[in-house]
C-alpha cells in the first residue's frame, strides 16, 4: 500500500513538473515587437482618454462650486492654466540616433533629455500651482471647502491603499 501511495505521489509530481515546464516555455516567449508606431498610437489613445477624464472631472468641479458670474473670468483663467497639454508631453528619443552613439554619448544624451523633461515638469507645476492659488483666493469660504475636498488626489499614491469613490 505504501508503494502504491509513493507511486501516485511520484506520478503526480512528474505530471505537475511536466505541465509547469511546458507552460513556462509558452509564457517565456517574447512578445512580437509592435514597433514605435504602435507604441506612439497607444500613447496617443491613452493621452486622449486622460484628457477626457480631466475634462469630465473639471466640469463636475465647476458645477459643485456654483460659481457666480463675477468668478467666471477667474475660472476661465484657472482652467486654461491647469489644462493638460493636448499632445503627449514626452517625445521619445529616436532609437536610430542612439544606435549611432557610443555608450557614454548615449548616457549623456539621455541625461540631457531627462533634465529637460524635469525642467519642463517643474515649470508646468509652478504654473499650475500659481493659477490654483489665484483662483482659490477668488472663492468664498464655502467654495474653498468644496475645492479642498475635490482637489485631494483620487488615489492615495503614498499610502498603498484603495482609492475611495467620491
């Protein structure tokens, strides 16, 4: 009886090992290269989706604030200043250009690209911050409370928790 149990265990282990090995080979296959055109198209669609979400959220915020006609000009200025760019902000480095460079030259080019991107992001963040503060000061205390609640990040990025629905 003990031999029969050992044989069953050995057969089961062999079967599981074989299945794991064959599925590992299938899952380890590289994905076909879609190329830069496909990546660019996907990035563009994602960007369009993000713009649509921003617009929806922004209009909902305006409705909740119940702005007075005197505040409309401040809202328009604020909206234009914080509106995301209509094109994706990052333009990829041309891979063909990188292939012609040595490793130190590539590193230097990528560092310069990164520094320019960081500077662009900092400038954009400063513009958004300044515009938000100017608009916020135009709001009544009740509107400021609504703005405070609505401008909290939707996902707690640094807490590791689940985002709560509004």
